[in-house]
C-alpha cells in the first residue's frame, strides 16, 4: 500500500483519537480542517484521509455493533487508540475491497505498535482477524 495512504491512516487515527477525547464535542469536520491546516499531512493522501474520517464518523455506531461481540471487555473500556484503529480496520475490511485484507490488518498493526499500549497489537490483530473471517471469507479462501 502506498505511503500516502499510510500517512492518511495515521492522520485519521490521530483525528479520531482527538474526536473521542473531546466526547464528540468537536465535530470531525472541524478536526479535519484543523489537521489539514496544522498537522503533518504532507505527502498524505488527503482524499483518503477525508474518506476515512467521513465514513468512520458516519458509521462508527454500526462498526461498534460489529466489533463489540468480539471484545473481551465492554466497548466503553476499549482504549481510544485501539478503538479508532478498529473503526478504521472495520471500515476498510467492509468497504474497501480494493485493499487486500492482509494489508488492512498489517497497516492497523503498525499503527497499534506505534500508538497503542504494550501488546495492544496482539489484541487488535485477533479482532481484525475475526472480522476478516466474516467480511472477507472469499478472499481468505484464496491461496497466497
């Protein structure tokens, strides 16, 4: 996957984290504007950054319903970084069939290793792997 998309995911993770910490008081649109003006999104795919924020913002409750049964704790106890990464992964697995599921998971794990707690990448990997089993069963069955 392109570095520009990876940078867009990283920016989206940071924006979603900020949105969660504000309790939704800050709109994602205003956070997006702030990130585009102030943050290090140089060389990022800003169209993809916008898509991620728009879609996760619109569909986060739907993604929570899909993620919650896979967790070993209440959704409210999920770390905000892990939560945002799971939203992004859920969106990409469900809606971006042009991105192979292995790439979705790999990108999520890199973000988790960079921003998440110790061993959080194992937790995120387990959840996204279970989501991929459901959402990408046909792709997972392919050799390679």
